[in-house]
C-alpha cells in the first residue's frame, strides 16, 4: 500500500517568501536541495523534518503540509513552481 503524497500549503509558500531555502535548511540542519525539493512538491518531508520546519516557522505541521487525500477532497491544487 503506497502512502499518500504530502503537498506544501499556500501558508508554507508565503512563509518561504520571507527567507531563503539556504537559511531555512541551515536553521533546521538539512540541505538546501531538500528544502527546494519539498517546496516544489518533488519530495515528501520526513516527520522529523516536517516538525523542524513547523517549529522554525512557529506553525502547526498541518498548516504547512497537506495529505493528497485531503487535497483531493478540498479540491486544492498544489503549486509545483519553484520559489
């Protein structure tokens, strides 16, 4: 059974406008390329990374990420363009 994909929310995209992928990556201890891949919905963050990102922005995880099943039911479309 495959797990549903996780997408970033518009809140996450707005928050990224106030920082760089490099600064966020350094702050939470991951690579810039991982942040870029997450921000463009190419990779799903691990739970620890999602929690660190949420803590960095002082947000709940569900404010920053949404499951594919929730996205489908809400008819939200992910924006896959890079920041």
